[in-house]
């Protein structure tokens, strides 16, 4: 990440460009003077949307290591933070894709739980091969995403409303299909250990990483690649940034949106596998807060809710910021309610900063 | 700077008709664009010039008439088809994505992929090639006051953004560039640059159809002026043969022109 380097923002201040702008009639007023330090900082944050959450993360790590000492910085504790943010991270990948298109998906948590119930019941109740059960679960995720995407592209429903509806629908289906029963951890361990495999850990230097965490990091890498190095990724950004302009440039924006929702559904289903690994059992009530937590991670990670702006690893950092704050406050012996309080403040500040950054360069 | 009126028109419309219910937006309109020229299309609001332009750029399918590209009849059902045949359109509202950089915008929808397995299997973009070609095109068009090709378009001024849109059309338009009110949203100085840019593109061999309301701009850059009135071509004049007020008079119907006085 070169985002920590402030130098590249310098060309913006170039004299030619300032003169250029001065010559433009579209500017009501122009000031020949150089930008103030604050404006420069604003432009820097605008150019590197990941900078703000990175600064917060680094400050939080330094702050908590001073506050609670070595217990916080111990590799075991840091790997615990990573384990704790794994599910939010995976679902955050799905949410980032959607928020980049200026949408929002309130059904991600419900898709994840539904897929986990399908995986569990297919493997345990119907006795299917665990690998096959996983595939069916992932197909259910894709189908759920396809339904969301169709509602939004074909029936032109606002994403917020479409996924608010599908959230309830998927959650009800999940309760119906699971009969509101939990599949016990031992049953899965005996009959379909593959479903729990992502919960296994590998240790080094005192840190304990789960395969689930590694899968999350791999997922971030794959989606980062797709967003930054393929035409599809450019089109996702363009669609979120200005759909009319994207269409005029020849992008089939509806197809892009549909593909994003389907991919998000698949990622949520992968999240279902991670979820089973993490809690061991399959519960229709699990992961109920994942919806809003994923939005929290994306927003703190610097993605703009207006679309087209932000990066996928910002979400990873956003999830880590939340994880570090929760873990650090817990180690410091602060009541859980203050953790919620802090996360709330972080969200408001993150969105406020986003607004400020956008205003400064519009 | 030399237009070739003795040659076959690059783009020609014959007897185009478009009706919306009882309203006839285009009424047997003709238009001819010759190699190496800037043809301005002017007309009062509601004269049907935007419908005509939409028909030429593929955004609208005419009910009657034919469009010839290099003398061959063509039919476009979408802007993409027109574009594939080498007709690029620069839209009034700038089809650029503000958050993407200049190179990304130039190649938006037509990205280059890396050769070999990286491109075919991993769909990897050839960012270097795109940046190099973007850089070369911007330089060729005299747009390199823009510092950095990987700079986001939103950090550019209005005129520079228009420059990016024009550069994109010049990069891909192999036959014709259609520009819809390219100076409408710009200040005086910025307009000047864009007008120079339009001439630059013409001098590099691409004929241009320029739609504009701004008479001084039209009279400055156009080689011929197509005046649209009541759904068809009222006259085709040149900046030398008529004055601005005469053009306005023809446009509004205050002055009649018989076909014989129309320039080439």
C-alpha cells in the first residue's frame, strides 16, 4: 500500500493547474494563493480513501498498546482479533462490491445464514457429501443474489427497499427450512468435518490463524484483483460513480449490477462456510448482526455510500478497526456497552469525513 | 484544413423521417459530411436537430430514409453499433466517470487486456499500454497541460474534462466524430481551447459534425453550416457565403433560401 505516502498529492497544487482553473469561467471565485494545509489534507484523503482508516487503525493499535500494554500486542491476541473480524470481513467484501455501485445490501446476513443452514441440512439431514453440500449452499447464495439483482435491475427497485424485503424473505425461509433447529457441532464433526474445516487453526510464533481467516485474506486479494486489474472492475466503479456516463461509454450497467449482486451472494455463501467453522454448529439465529456490521466495516473503511469511491482493502482495515477497538476496550476492562458506543461514534465520524472529503473536491 | 467536396461523403443521410405519434421530428432530412471538414449543425429549439444527430449516432432508429457510411448503406440499432463502425459521439453531458483516471476514462468500455495467458485467463488489464496510448493521444492533441495521465478526471477543469471526452472520440473514431454542444458549459478561455482542439482533430483527418447554439463558435470553426428548420435542412451555407445574422434569419424562417444558393 503506497497510500501512506503523501507525496503524490503534490501535482494537484501545480501552478499551471491553478492558473488553468483561474482561467475557467465555471469558477465563481478563484484564489491564487496556495491551498491551506487542511485543504491539502482533504485532497490527500480524497485521493487515497484508505488513508483515513489506516491512520485510525495505526493510532488505535498504538493507543491500546500504551493503555493495556503487552497483552494487547501479543501475537495470540492480535490473531484473535483477526479471527473475530473474519466473518465481518468476508461479508464486508460482498457489501463493498454493492456499495461501490452506490447500492446497499441489507440481506447479506440473511443470505449467509440461509446458506449455512442449507449446507448443514444437506450434509447432515440429507446425508449428502459435504463438498456437494457446500456447492449447493453456494448456489443458494448465488440464487439469492440473482433475486436481489433482478429486483434492482429489472424492476428498478431501490436497493435499500429491495434488500430490506429480501432480508425478511430469506430470514423467514431460513427459519422454515431449519425448522428453527440448530444442528449440533458434534453431528457436523462426525458426519461432515469439511464444513468445520475453516475453523481449524495453524500456529506460528504464538499466533493462531484459522483457515477461515486465511480464506478471508485470499478473498480480499481475489476481489482486489478483479476490481483493479480487470475491465469488469473498472466498470463496477464507473457504474457506481455515474451510471448515465457509464452507459454512454457503452457499459451495460444492468449487467454489471446483476453480476455484482450475484457475486455478493456467492461471497455471502462462502461466509456461511466460514461461519460454520467459527461457531462449530449451524444455527438459524447466528450472525444476526452481520448485516449492519458489514456496512460499518465498509463505511469505516472509507467507501463512499454514494458509490464509485473506495477500495476493497479499506473494508479489511475498517473491519480491523472495529475489531481492534472492541478487543482493546475489552482488555482495558471497559463495559461492552461502551464498545457499541465507540463503534457508533466511529461510523458517524467516518461518514462525516467522507462528506467533508467529497465537498472539498466537488 | 482542406475539405474534399469532390469526394464521396463520409457520412450521408438521405430522406430521414422520424415521427413520434403525430409529431414529425425529422421530415425527410438530408445531410452530407465530406472528408476533412467540420460541418456545423444549427437550428432553433425543436427544429429536430437533436433527433437528426441521434439518428446518426445510433441512439434513435429512423422510420424512413437511409444512412450511408462511405457510400454503403448502414443501419444502427444502438450507439454501440455506430461506434463499432467508427462513429464516435461526444455528448453534451460528458460521458466521463469523475472518479476514474484519464487513461481509464479514455478506454472505458474498450479496455485493452494483456497479451497471453494473463489477458485471456486472468483478464488482466494492460494498464501500461493504455496509459502510453492515452498519453500519446493527449500529447498529439496538445492536451498535455494535463499533468498526469493517472490523475482522476474530477480533479480536472470543465474544459480539460471536455478534452478527455474529445480525446476519447479521436482515439476510437475512425470515420466520424459527432460533438453535441461541446462548449455549452464552458467559460470563454476554456471554450477557446476546446475549439482549437476540435480543429486539431479535423486537421488530423477526422471529419466532425458539430452541434452548437453558439454562432460565433460555429462561424469560427465550421467549414460548412447545415441549418436545420422544421425537421429538415433549410440550407447549407459557409461562413464566407453568409453572415451570422443571415444564418439566424434562415434558422428562424425570416429568410428563404433556394437550394441553388446553398454551398457545395
